[in-house]
């Protein structure tokens, strides 16, 4: 749990963020890239690139989950939506911060794609109760693992089979085996689960790394667009 003053997180202007925005009439949140705006903690201003946020669909009665990467640590911010200022801006107030350490051997980027975690025991060999499967979404991705969002918890240390389709590059299905590093509840039915790869073939790992580099390039270009909305970045 965060300390009493942990909601006083000061972010630099235009810090890249990943927000799970609640939508009216939908249980699942919509994951959107955005950047922080100017505001004194615990206030949090979220700026979204043009034509990505649909203001009339935002459910202001529910909290927004915002992820920020601060290098050695990452944080998941539970933020109350105070107002929709304009078609590309949400004014929020941080209610809770959950910290995660980020010791890593590969660089990590925000990435949103569907992911499946299931029992590492083959279905034909599983005894009663040993076969299970959860579908969710990735939050970030690296060559050594990923952070995911599921609607149910997975116990820490559990071995899992991981399947995902990369959000950039070839649409190949990546299959690997790993284990749960940590699991934390961040919403009524939302659990953030960190998975580390234990067994993955070199070709699949290379594809993940290539995907990460491509996503990083896109995110850098989007940062330029947010800073200079009247001047789109040059093609590279």
C-alpha cells in the first residue's frame, strides 16, 4: 500500500503515460497513450493525441488507471476523473499509487495487445482443477517478460504458458513459458500481473525485441506530435 503522502507524485510535463480510460456502458477500459500536463500533486492532467479520446464516451464516475515508467521503478496510479476539459484532455486527481521495482536485462516499452496465460501443464496431462486459462491485455513488453492486466489473480511464483500476438511487426503468435513475478490488484476486477520468461526460443525473443524498438520509435514520434500539434513529425 502507498504511504500517506505517496499521492504527491510530481511528474515532469509531457511524461509519457499509458491510461486505461473507463467508458460508459463498458466493463473494460480503453487503453490509450497520453502525456502528463502541468498540475500540482495530487492533481494529474492527461493530454491525449488528436482523435484518440472520445469525450462523450468517458465514464467520469469510475477511476482511470494510469501507468508511468520512471526508470528503476514503475507506478500504477488510480486516478479519479474530475473533468473532461476538452476533446483531448482529462483532469484527474490521484487517489492511490502502487509501485513496482524494475530490475531488468532488457529495455521495456508500453505495449497493448491481447495475451493469454494458462497452465504450464499440457491439457492432456492435467488432473482435475489443473487446467485453466486467462485472457487479458499487455501493459508493457520486453525481451525478458511483460506486465499484463487480467480480471483474476495468478499467484506469485506460478509457472504459466504465455501466448501473445505482437502489436508491431509480423502477426506471428509468440508462445513461451514463464512464471509470475508479482500480482497486484489495482481495481475491483483488475489485476496487474508481471510475467518473466523462463523458456522462449531465440527467434521469438528477437521478434519481441524488434517489436519493442518499433514501438519505442512510434512513441517518440507521438511525443513530438503532442509537443508540436501544428507540426507533425517528419517520417523516418
